[in-house]
């Protein structure tokens, strides 16, 4: 069974490469939690037809990720950005407790803002 969160992420990243029907079926199945039977009834096709279309679409999404690695890259960026934010917070805390420099606090705030902007980019893709 495919990981529904993973498919939803891949659908956000690569969904435009699918047909409208494929996107619709995946969205109904993974994001709206409709059963194959419910989708089939809504679309006027067989349950097996829906299942086959979903499996083909899943394979296309996994193939795109295997070639392009966008999801993998976004996860790495998120981990790195979170580590940068953690380090900036540590530097700022140390600096505040030792009263060393306002400039250091200002620069760590800038670093943190830049790292946060990287994580906001991921939110655009639903990750």
C-alpha cells in the first residue's frame, strides 16, 4: 500500500504531469479519503478502472521523483534550515547571556529570517 502522505506530496510536486483524471482520482483517494467504489460511482466507471488509473498515476509520480528527486531535496533543505535556525538561536542566547554584541544579535536574527524563508518555500509545496 502506498504511503498516502508521500503520494500527496508527490501529487503536489508533480501533479501537473498527470492527466486531469489521474490528478482527480488521486486527489479523491488520498486527499479526500474516498474509496475506490465511491470514486467509481462518481465517475461512472468500474472500481477496477479507478484502481488501475490510480496505480498508473502513482507509478508516474514515483518515476518522476526517482528522476528529479525534488521531494528528497526539499527534505534536505528543511533539515538544514532547521539546523541553521537552531544554531542561530544558540548563538543569540549565548550572546544575550554574555552581553557581547548587538551586531551579533542582529546578524543571527537575519540568518534566522533567511532560514525561515527557506522553510516557508516548502509550505508552498505542502511539505
